[in-house]
C-alpha cells in the first residue's frame, strides 16, 4: 500500500506528492533511500487535515502549493539523529492520549497567513525533544516554537493583510485532533516519509 492510501486508511492525509515508500506499523521506517535532513511534524485527524488542506488550496499560490497542510515541529534535524528520534517519538506517543489542542487564532506571516495552534501538551512534547537534541539544533529550531498551519505564503503583504482580515472576521476557535507525530526526509523537493507514530 502506498503512502497516500495508508493516509486515507488512518484518517490522516499525507504530505502531497511525496515519493512512495514502504509503509507499516506506527514507528516503522517508511523510506529505503539514504539519509538527509529530517523534518518533524504533528499529524492531524482526517477531518481537520481536510479542512486545513481546503484552506490551503483556496489561498496558497497554486504553483507553490506542493505540500499538504502541516504543523512543523522541527525544521532541520541532523540525519544521524534518525534512530534516536524515532525511539523518542515512539515513547512519546505509544499508548498516550492525543494532546488537547485547538485552532486558537490567526497569524500574520508578513507575506502570508497561518492558523495558530494552541496546545500546552503538544508544546511540552516539543520541548522534551528540543531538550534532548539541544546541542544539535539549527538556529531556526532553537529560536522557540510558534505552532501554526500556513494556508497562504509568498504573496504581497497587502494580499496577506486582506486575507487575514477576511478570515479573522469570521473566525471562531475550534478543537483540533492531533493524531500523531511524523518524521520526514527533506531532499530539496516534496518530503519523503521516514516514520509515523500515532497516539492511542
């Protein structure tokens, strides 16, 4: 079963256009390719993922919209951390309830717009991982974490401000299902799956 079909079975929509890799149980290595920088993301429940993806399709420049909507927890971990990262992600998720979370508001990215994610429990998980890998974090990942899902980017600031006002006018906080955590190889194009770890 390829990654896209697996995502549908789990109620999780994978990153768009990712290369096909091996799939299996939670925590299993999903890629046969060699090492590369690693990205870590939160996985959403199917309904929430579909909602975010719809927002992204509506507002993201089509030629730049090559990924599904996502919440990045780490932007660049060294490939040699892969084994230890998977062990820690498994420990943090296996048998554990999903973190309580909600979509709490909107963020102005300057040239884009994002939804702000509020989840003290998910922030604690991220902090635990950041402490474990502190000496190897790149500056972007050391600078703190503002969990969000980008639905528009790489547009003129005036266009972003207009969308922010439009979305903010009708916004109300909504609960969010955080279904798991995932790691991905980044080789300069669409992300390639490394592992996935689902909450109970």
